[in-house]
């Protein structure tokens, strides 16, 4: 919730940002091209933990962007078979790093006290390779450079050497300017380096600016630093039709520019250290598995969070949200969660209730009513704590000394309540105080989750400010985001005015602009300059801890600002987007990027945050948004109402798309389990399932949910058809399973897509668990199950598999072995005219206690049945199958192209009347028709 990028004390400047960024102007530093002569490796030795420690010495000093740090310590270690770490820092003085308590990891060896002293373990400098199981580190001495190679095929993944013809330097390491580069092959496809809105799609685009520095700039702005900082990229290369992927993480929280030129990539960082991690892959799923194993597995989400959410900035009183809930019910549109922006607050102050518009007795009565139905309620919390001596939250904050300081006093800023101080979440006392405030608020209002916004941090003012003595600030008139404090710029420190200007906000804006002054001080003397981009991350950790301790339930947190590891604690939405067709398209790329970043629970404001969407756009947006992992409609205070029932056509599209989502909730929730245990994104690019197909590497208008559900939406105004790319194989229309598409090669097909239709297809070899659906996930979850089995057409030996995870979704941990969970693998084969479907259940008691059972099986891609039907449950035959009925329908082929392959005759078979307990192993078999 904010407009700071468009509305500010300097609107012309902000408008210029927008115009120039859209025009593609890159303001980043262009001179000098090369800095210094790099470093020389003086010595290298084995470390006690099996790694390498080297000593680097600068070759030729210069003062461009400040003096060089003369001596560096190099530390290299194969931390796992798939992960290599390269750490470079000042050899003589401790430097800022991402705190090890926030992102747990191995600690490098302590700095050497006597540089250059002879040691017994010195290696000859000619020994230039250090090999692990998957990756090889190699180096040259003078000038020092390093490379990382893949052991299996010798492919160079990273090469920091700089030739005379290269437009970048050798290694540069100064106090406030670090530079290193890598050569890249022309066939690399790069993804990541967020957060930004990428107009060209999911692939990184050569010469687009990539600046990482958490900033409250609306997501409608293209190619500039947004709310999160994720200095990670995945590199996917196709060698003779075989894909090899790896990832590179530079674990550094300081502001940085990353220059991607197509054949090289250069980091220019304004502080910290070089702490590189290389993940060997080689598949995209393996890359994300290895990455999240290091940064923290994605947080388990409660079941209800996969339902539909409705929010708006501007639900002025309780009766409005009561009406919203009832109108969704009347329109028969599913709804699980109702949200409040700051409308419920007293004077926009955190952890308060407006006694007039949201009186507590009536609110508690409303919550009792919706909680009884299974619905949930979430409210916003901003980090800025209003400076008000009668405000208990502020009083307790001052008493506990929890705020970020400037020259010994709490740093003063302005956000929605007016003058505010910002909690310092690096301080353990702040974490305790924050938890206590959340506990107090929960006793006031039993909310079901928290939405932490504005945590980049956003500030309506810049510099050093004081509260004006002769006027009220804010005075209640005009936009609330106009700075009314008395402020002066701070430019007299190296922290506020560093020698190298990152391309902040696309115009090299001062790094303290509209945020905390970067010379402000956190706990233990840490400068905001270093810790700026981890503010939202540290707040997410503190909020997660507080909610866990509150009732021992699984937390739900939605955070706008994110960093490496945020997905271990929180979900994310993509911020203040625009109600345009372009923004609908951009939302897919941003969602897919966050899957790579280890934040799989992600989505955009459906229908756009502002301005008002058209009716047609809102139709198409809910058809996409129904398949976002996090599905929420949210709108701005000044826009007309855009709940999905406001237009009958949109309501119809919502009933259709969300109706299917609610049937697929068991599938979404199982993907949540897979994300939590393996890091696998819930929403994925097509190449995750088909990594060898280079034609898919830049597909940004379609996406997969899991490995097998492909969404191909309409993203253009006035269109009633969509051109979709189908990877090889058999695809079944999830809304009409008699329709099949068969292709041998990657193939574009134009599909009908009337206004209320979204094309969603199931891939072959899959077993998808579904339920009947419903208006609330709690009700939908208790309905009987259906298994959809998708066999490929045109082949003889048919196989399919799938899985299902079930648990008590209020439990903190999402795992087997606690007595409150069940995991099931499903398998199916069809050969020699016999179809067999069976399950293998782990810890079935939970599913049995819940009474869950399978009522129907739909099998696609066989030749029907001539009966001979048998069922076994836990090894015992079921003699009476009289209730079991079969319905068959012939498959219709949508693709009339020559690429359709040998389709043959195929049937959809619906087997219903079953009562198979999910918690028991079962085997079903039957004979196919004689023409099989």
C-alpha cells in the first residue's frame, strides 16, 4: 500500500523516473571502465576443515572509489557435493556480512593475525585446482582470478579473469566498492537477480539494468530496484540438446548494480564481502533444491492460505467487510480470507483498533461468525511506530530501547501515523518487544495472520527530521504520503554519500532517499548502510517467532520486502501493480522468479492495485490469479470497488477458475509439502519439467503449477483465443477431459478462449488428486476425493504416478512421524490389456481418522474396459463391487496439425461409486477393451 514512486514532495522527479525507465534509459555508472590491476595470490594453504585459505595482495594501488584494501583473505570450500563456497574479505579487519544468526551457515576461518608468515601447510602456487565431487575450483596467481567448472563435462560456470579486450576489471576490493565479473557463453539463459518488474519476460535481458537495493517503488516501474534483494541467478545452458543448470549466489546485503551483457556479468557492490555460493544442479529442480537447502526451506503454509483472499485499502468500517463476505457468499464465489489494510487502526497506529469504525465487540462477533465457518482474518502491520506519548506500543518501545538510532536518539521518520520510529530487529530486545506487542494485539483481536508492509523501509521523508513546532503534521488534508516533518539532507558522511552511486530508483537516487538515513545505527553499531536490505527479512523472522509462540500454530505472514532466505518465514505479494494488460503479463514472470528465490507462496494483486481495471481485464486476471500460489484481490483506496462479484461476467469467470482451484486444493497443498521439503516451486516455468527443450527457455506467458498442470491464459485485450506452446506428449483439458492434445515436437496451437474460459491442461504420466471443491477450503477439504490418471496416447506400455500429503495444517511442522499426517504415493500402469492402479500409504492413521476416501477415478488415454474389475484394500479383496459404475466417452483431439503423432482411438473412463479409504493401501485392476 503506497504510491511513493508516483506521489512525493518531488512529483516531477518521480514522473521523470517512470518515463525514463519505460524508455529504457540506463543511468548506471559508465566510467571508468577498468579499475586497477587486480590482486596477486601470495600464498595458499589447506585449512583445518578441508578447504583452502589464500592471501591476496593488491598489485597497484589507486583511489578510484576510495583506496584499495591491500590484503585480502581467500577461503574456498566444497561445503557439500553440490555446493562450493568462495569467500573473499579484508585479511586484517572484520567486515560487515549478512548476520550468521539470521542466515545460519558455516563460519569462515578467523582472519590471519600475521600475514605472510611462513606456515607448514603452504601449497605450491602451481597447484591451481581444488576438486570436489561435482565442481572444480581453479585459479591463476597473477593477476589473481578464479574459475568454477563442472567436473562431469568440464564446462566453465564462472570465470573471473579479465582480458585486455574485456569491458570490466580484474578483482577490485575497496571499503565501499567491490567489483568482480564472469565471462559467460552466448548460449546461457539467465534467470533471477530480483526484485524487479521485467518487461522482457523471465529471462534476464542483456543490457537491462539490474540494481539490488530494497526500495518502496511501485512494481509498475520497469527494470528498477523494487521491494526485495535477491543476488542469485540460475544459468541454464543447452549443450547438444541436453540441459545443464547451475546457480550463483552472492550473499551480500549491500546495494549493488549487476551488469549483464550477454557474454559477461559484472557485480559492482558498495560494501560487505564477496561470499559466493555455487550450486551445481544440473536440473532446474536440483538447483532450487540445493539453493533452498542452504538458505532455508520454504515455510509450510496452512491449508486455508491456498484459498482465495479478498482485501482493499479503503474498507472504511466493519459493516463494509461484513457486506463483502456476504456478497461473495451470495455470488457463490469461494472466499477463505478477508483482509484489512490500515482502515481498522486507530489513527493508523499499529496494534490498535478504531473504536468508531471497528468497535471491538462488533468485530469480535464478526470474527466468531466467520471463524465458525472456517474463514480467516488478516490485518496489516507497518514497521513505523507512531511517536505518541499516550500510545502504549510506543511507550513500551522507548522503555525497551528498541528503535534504530541517529546520533544516540531514535531516528525520526514519517509514515501513515505521522512521525514514527523504526524498530531495530537486529536487537534481541526488539524481537522480544515485538513478540509481546503481537501477543497483546492478538488478545485484543484474534487475527489469523499478519501482513507486514512498508518494510524496505519506506519513509515519506528523507534525511534528518524533526517534528514541526508550529503546525500539525500530518494535518489530515491532502495525500497522507506527503512529507510534513522539518527535514534536512544528510550528505556529509561516507555512508550517506558513497563514492560509487548504484542505479537506485533508476536515476542514481541517494541511497537514503525515502528510507532510513544510511548513516543511522542499528544494534551493536551496525550501519543502516549495510543492513538496509535485510530489514524486511529480519522483521519476517521476528514476526514468525512471535506467531509461533502465540498459540503454537503454523504462522501465515505476508511480507513486501524480502531477502535471501525470506521464504523460510513468509509469503510475498508483488506489491503495487497497475490494472493494465502489461502488468497482468509481468505478474507471471515475477511469480516465477520468486519460485527460484525460494519464496514459492507468491502472487500479484488480482485485477491490479490501481487504477481501476476494465471488466474484461478483471475477467482475464482472475483466470490467471486463480492459479497463483497466493491468490488475492487487492485494490487501492482511490480506485472503484473491484471485488469479483462487482461484474457478473467476472463473477462467472471467478466461479469457473476458482472453482477449479478449490477442486485442486489437495494438489496445491501437496506442492506446498514438496516446496517445504525440496524447495520445488509451486508455480514453475515450463522448462522445469522439460529442461532439454531450449524453445521453452523464454516462455513467460504460460506456467506450470507443479510438474503437470499447465496454465495458458489470455493476456491481451479483445482476444478470444490464445496461442499456447505445448511441449511433446499428451495434454488433457482439465475442464473437459475428453479433449486431448498430442504433439511430438514443441508445438504452438491456437486455442479457443471465450471471456469466461481459461485453458488449463494436465500432462501425461500423472495422477492428480482432486476433491469436489466448495466455497471455503475447510468445507472443500472434507469432501470425497477423485484421482485423475493421465496416460500418454500412441504408446503401448503406459505409466502414471502422483502423490498426496495430508496433515493437521495448524501444526508448526509439516512432516511425517508426528501422528497427524499421511503421505500417499499413487501408481498406475496399463499393459497387456490390463490397467492397474494402486496406492502406497505412509502413516495412514491420520487419513483414516478424518474419514477421507476416494469416490471416483477418471482414467484418460486407454481403450475403456470390458470389466473384469477387481479391488483389494490392504490385501483383502472387495467382493461386492455392485455400486461401482463405469462411464466412458471417446477422446476428442483438438490438435489437427501434422505434428499430432499416432493418436489412435482413446477413451476417458469414469469409475465412480468407490469408497476407498485414503489411509489404506489399495489395488484396482481391470481389463481394457478388445481394441487396445
